């Protein structure tokens, strides 16, 4: 590629920061007003459609109020006018390093584009300055994400009308269904909450088993035999502790486990089961996988923590969400509209794929990042399967990537109440 122009940009003369060329550097400083926004842009020609480019833009800064908030780098596919802040094509954020001394990203040029505009921005600070060197842009091999076939194995709603007496009953129920989903080509199979012990008359402390106990091996063996991933819900015994666990088995054995963080109120939270303390995300060849379990669904932080950890998939074994039930005393009544709204919201808010396995089958689903249902179980089939495209390319109306906007719009320094242990939201008493 060839540099065609290096020029200042600002949306309005009154907003323009102070700019100066310093050899290979481009200095941008506050103009002393709260209106300040603008910077430099470097325009390249010779872009090849479909080619991946590794971009790195180094910078230094001092006395900037909130560097992660005030300093931005963007890549626009096409020519940006230096007096405009409105893109006319596809664009991406460059991602800042931890110390905000570099902005970097590997991006693939879209079809029909032969120009790239890299733009640096100084905004929202009445003090400070930054100096940006010329960007480094290198053509590299593009990586293409392959679609992933995902199955949710629950059985049909009426298949579990008879209570099961032993763990072996559950194995005999779920293992053949898992094998059938794998025969259909599933690369990831998700089973419901505590599938091994679901419906048993025993107390959880009495029927808990180890993560590598004989009871789990039918499922771990299937993962090995087919070279896939199987998520099994179980009550796990770990020495002196018992957890509500989602165990991810892969071709080489256990790839990760998640311990339910928010235990169900009204029983589980005082049952002797120990609450988990982390939201791990597991790196696998089919994508980054995180988990929630049941009651976690009703705490917004649960799915958010998985999303913040970079997950492509959020696997949710679940019996139900109390918000998708009646809001008065009495026998439970499943509210499908609210259930769908909850699962869509998790997917949309965190820009990941929801894979939901409900014990009673109805409501099990696969939801993409747009909030669309790729598969949904009305309760009348034992298994649902959907092909998930992680390289979906979803874009906002103005050309931005949904993932980019979702995560880069965040301003974490303003969210202190989110982690304030003394904050109880609307439960807080109003001073008299």
C-alpha cells in the first residue's frame, strides 16, 4: 500500500485540537475546551479486497484525563473527509494496549474497497497531549472461522414424567441422545443442569460424584471418540465440597469446568452446595466457551463477565428463570415471551451465541448475536441442532462492527457502583 495523504481532521473548527508535525510524529493536544475533538488521519491506496492487514499505531501521551476514554484509533475502509465524523463505509476500532501506548488490530479489507483511512482522535480532555508515529501496516494471511454445529440434548418434555431413581437412569437417558447428536455431526453438545442427578430423590450431598468418576465417563468417552466437545451438568464432589458444575469434556479429556456462582434462592443456596467464585472462559478450536448455570441467568453480571472474558459461546444449562414464570404465589407457569426476551438480551448485550439447555426441554435454544433464534425447542423433540457462523460480519447501520461498538463504547471508570458491595439497588432504604 502507498500513503496518499497525512492530514488533520476535526468535525468543526471550534472543536479542533492543537496539531503539529514532529518529524515522523503527529502531535495532538487539547485546545483547552470541553468541545475538543479531532486529530490526524493517514490515507492509504492500493488496498486489496479480501487481504488481511496487521495494523499497529504507536503513541505517547501525558496529562490526558482518561487516556482510554480520550484517545481513539479507527480504521475506515474508504476515504474519510477530514471535516467529517460520519463514516461512509465499513469501519473498525483499533484496540488499545493496556497502557494505551499502542493501538493495534488485524483486519480484512472488504469487497469493493481500495483505500484505507487510519484516524487517531483526541477528545473529551481539557488538558494533555499525545504524539502518534506513522502507523505500521503489514499484509498477513487471513484466518477464516468455520461454522460450528451445536446441539442441545434434553429429551422431549413428556419423556421425563416418570421420576428417575438412579444416576444410571439419567446416563441411560442422556447418553444415547448425545451419541445421536454426534452422529448428526454436532461439534458441541450441551446437556441440562445437573443432568447426571436430575430428578433423583437423594439429597445432592449424597449423590454427588467426582469430575472424572465412572458416572461421567460415558460422556467424556463420547467426546474423545468423536473428537468433539460435550458439556455435562452434574452435582460434583470435590473432596469436602460439593458444587453445581458444568464440565466441558473434549477429545483429550476435561477441558474446563464451571461452578455455579449464583445458587438458587429458596433451597439450593442453603443446601450445602458451595457457590463458585469465577467465570472462566475456555479456549477451544471451535471458539471460546463460557458457562452460566440456571440462577446465574437472572444476575446480569453473570453473562457480562463471560462476555468480558471474550467468549464466543455462552452455554447455559438451566431448569428455569424465575423472571419467566408467574409473578405471584402458586404452581409455576412458564412464560415463553419473557424467556425468549431474556435469552435474546444475554446474546445481544454480550455479543455472543447463547446455547441454552432446559431440563424440561421447552425453551431450549440457540440464539445468535443478533438475538435471532437459530434453533428452538417447543418441547416436542429430544434434540435441536444449529450451525453457528462465528465470522458473521454483522454490522451496524453506519458500517461499524457490532462487537466493536458493544465493547469499545464502554467507560468502565464510571461503573463503580457495579462492584460496590454496599450497593443494593432499589432495595436501599430511602432516608426519612
